[in-house]
C-alpha cells in the first residue's frame, strides 16, 4: 500500500509513503489520524518516503478540510526521503501554513529525524 500509518506509542505515528500515493489511500490515513486526534492524541508524525514516486496525478489534492480542522493538534512533522522530494514534500505537508513545525531530513538522517521529532 503506497500510504500506510502505524501508531508507535501514545502520540508518535509513522506514516510511510511508497510508489505513487493515491488520494483515496491518503484520505483513509487522514480519517484514522482525525479519529485519534478527536480522542485526545497530539500526534508527532514521522513521514518516510520509500521508493516514492509522487502523488496521484489528476486527483483533487486541494481539499484542505483536514488541515483547517486538525493542523493545530499536530505537534511536529518530520519527513524523511530523497532530497529531490524536499520542496514538494514540505509543500504537501503544509509547511508554513500550520502551527506545527515541519522539517525535512535526507534518508540517511533517519536517526536525526527521530531525535528532532521527540524533542
């Protein structure tokens, strides 16, 4: 599955993107995260781009309901992937449009990303 999320502990989530991420799959991840937030979670998200090829072309990625409803509930977002995806991944994550800091790390710096996320 190109978009998969796992809750590691109370508020740490690992979101894995691989291949071409479909809007429908990402929507399911957002629904799960929204449900957890509504139950009191304050997520710290580690998003990893593994063999990532991008986002489904032609899909309506401009839907911002989740961003407006829950962006203030997310504590931090660390994105780990190939540097060529940095700009697009930061824009996709809403860097600069949400209260939570969003930071990109090269794939070789996974440990640094985990450390920053926990900080």
